C-alpha cells in the first residue's frame, strides 16, 4: 500500500533538512526543494552542483508504506539521510575524479571530520 506525501509532509521535510544543514554547517549551499514523483524507487534524492554550491533535494510524492509505522518519523530520517549526502558531496566528487590527488581527498575528509567533531 502506498501513501501520497502531503504539503504538510513536504514542509516538515524542508524544516528537517534545514535543521541538519545548520547542524553540519552547510549554509554555503543554495538549496532548492521539490515535491514530485521520482523515476527511481526512493523516498527522496539529492542532485548537487559542487562548483556552484547549488543542490536540489526532492521528496518523493508516492511512498510505499510497508514497514513504516510513522510517516513523520520516516520523513525526519529521510531528510537527515539526504543532508548527509550533501555533507559528502566533495568527498564523493573527489572519489569519482580520475585525476584527483591525495591532498584533495585528505582536505575533503578533514572538512567532514571537523563538522562531525563539532556535532558529536
């Protein structure tokens, strides 16, 4: 059985994303949100442009409800999950680059470590 996420769910999703963006100090990113059906079977997805520091975080409109007890709790977890992807964009990008050097990977890792250090 599936459930359509509502405008209220979408508002909660954006609020939770911003909470984690603030906690991880990712405010240098321009974040846009969408609430639409996705082509893949996911609850949400993120698409980022590293160099422009722009990202789009999309909440899926049609959720499979099997195993989900609370849509609110699930939305909070999905928002946190997507923002963690944003935290890792630099490291992920470096890992995909054929000619990345060790210093670039080390720098991206250090940024993440410093953010987690403050949070944990």
